[in-house]
C-alpha cells in the first residue's frame, strides 16, 4: 500500500491519524515551516503523530487540533486547578496533566512572606501556566504578565465540572461560542474556562447553574444552530 | 418430585460440548483429505471475519476502544499519561504498562482464560515500537485489555484494539498498529482462525504491522512451517493489516468529527 503524499496543505482542515503524511518537503523549496503539536518530521515528509484535524495558521504554522480527556500543559494556558497539597514554599495543584503543578506561595499579586495565602485542600484556583516542560512539573502563577492579579485566583462558590480539551477551546474561541452567546442573552452567570478541560459556573440561583452546566456539556457534539435551539428548549422548560 | 426435576434439568454445557466434538471430527476429516474445505462460518481461507470497532466505550478512561471480530469481543482502556509511582526509578522516557485479562465467561469452559502474563508481554512488545515514549518522560501509560468473549485470534484483535484506544487517548504514535494471525493446516494457510481452527492447527503466525511506515513491530511463529509458506503467510498478514488499518482510520475520523 503506497503512502499518499499530498501537495502542500491539501489536508488542512481535514482529519488526520497517526502515520498520515501531511506534507512532502521535496515539493516545498525555500520555505520555512513551523510544526506544532501532533506533527513530526520524518526524512522528507511531515507525519501526523496524533488523531485530529490538521490546522494551518498562515503563512506557515501547522498543527493537529484534537480533543482529549487528558491535558498536556503549555506555557500561557489558563487552567483551573484543584489544590491537593500544601508545602511551605508552594501549593501542589492538580491540573489534569501527567504531573501535579507547582503554585509558588509568592506567585500572587503583592505576594510576600508576610501575606501568604492560605488555601485548603480542595480549593479551586484559576491560574496561568508559567513553565511547562516534559521533564519538570509545570509551574503556575496567579498573576498576569504585568504582575496584576487580573482574573486569576481562588474561585469561591459555584460549580466545577470536567469536559474535554476540545470543548474548553471551543468555549474560549473568538467569536463567542454560540451556546454562551445564547445563554448570556437570557441568564446572568459567571464562567471560568480552563484550557485543561475544566469549567466553573456561578449564578445567582442553583437552577441557573444547572441549566448553564447542562447546556455546555450537551453542546460538545452540536453545531452552532443546534446549540442555539438546544439552549432555547432548555430555557423554555426553565420559565 | 426432586427426581423428576433432576431428570428434566437441561445442561447447555454438554450440548455445546457435543456440537464442538462434531465440528472437530469434521475438521479432522477435512485435514486428512488435505484439500480445500469450507470453514465453519462459511469464509474462504483468505477471508477475515467481519470487523466492528468503536472508540470511547469507557467514559472514565483517557481513551478506549471496543472490537468485535466474529465471536471475539475485546474492550481496551488506556489511562494516562500519569505520574509513575515513587518506587520506580527516574526514566527520561515514558513507561508503557500493558495488562491483558479474560472475563470468567470468556471461554466455553468457565474461567479457563489463556496465559495473561504472556499475552501482556506480547501486547507490550507489539505496541512499544509504535508509541513515542520519549514524549512523556517520568510518566506511565496504562493499557488494560479485557477479553469479553474468546472466539479465536484473541491477541491480534487485542493489539489492533489497543492501538485504536491509544490513538483515542491522544498518545503520540509513529503509526497505528494492526495485527492479524494465520494458521497452517497441511498445505493450506487460513487467515483469522477461530478457536476451533486454532485447536487443530499445525502452526500459527501472527504479525503486528505499521502500514504507513511498512514496519513489523512483532512476528510470532509457532509450529511447522516451510520457508515459502512463511513468506506467503507474512505477505497475506501484511495485506490484511493494511486493510484493517483503513477501518481504524475511519473509526478515528468518525470519532473526531463527532467530537466537533
């Protein structure tokens, strides 16, 4: 069985699986290309190493976008973590990754030895990945690049649930995801989405929290139109 | 009353045993003739059983797959990558932990599953060449295979199903691994044997193959084979593996389009 060698970017926005040849470098002269997640160079070809959709960011950046239950930490990702242990210098946080993440006690706005935050085990934290290395445990921070707390920190009350990494990316996509847009027109609620596949929802009434959570969970396998009609039917039952 | 009840008791095991004995006698007669003979399920020698595969049956796992080839039914769950136990030494490449087990009702005689340790080791050998272990250092990926019903050619189906589950879990792989086995009966080579055929084979050959890379990750040979026959059998297996890989690709594409 011959390996198919498509012309450059013929498979863009199509599904690829491990072993698929996505680019033939012999046909691409004097071009620099950047490879993202899910791709590797094998001699004169670029092959997929994971299943998903091949994406191209113009002019020359290729990667495979896939939806998984596990999260591989990446720098500058915003994540929702659960504190699992406290140490003198840092908190150990579960971010659904291969290893637990470190959150230094000083990685908060105005963090000094005198005002160390006290988080109990089980506390939900919205943080930013500062260091991500396959050999080391990831490091988190509750400050943005300028040193301000921004939206990061402890999330109180509300309800947290797990989703796939694909759904969390969809919720954070621009323009606004249809399900959130449709819900936002009728209900008031707060939402925090982590790229690690965790979503936190808070609303004035528990019924609103349940509706928003269910709508988000159901939206994963629906199109934009399907999401809007699903939200409408949920809100009809609520009223 | 009790005597009458005992007399009227129906024993499915003995009835099934008689049917099996009849089939084996028929097979023995055909083998003595050494000519072309019809297989019990109506397939020709070079026909595989109808295959059904599906991803995501186990919601708790990182990735999972279910495979059904004729009467053989297998479910594989993949967990991880997750942190290796503290007792394990540091490793700059990941670990692949494979475990094969049988349900008590998988075989006709209750609780008589094949040697699980041997199958676990063979599954590990078949998959480790395809998984990019260096992409998850200090961590372990666990592959748990459970045979729900054993109908022959169990290990090749476990390998193919495990490969699908690993891809579903998003584990980096060089290529998908598919596996097929053949049995030798006198002059004849039959592909994808059932458990009855495996019981009377002169020899067996199993190939685990990466079709896109054209690499064999495992080749297991038992019994009496001639050089020419081995070459034919390996080519037959590789061709079947390539076709099976197309099914795996379709399943993965269906799964990722459903997720969107």
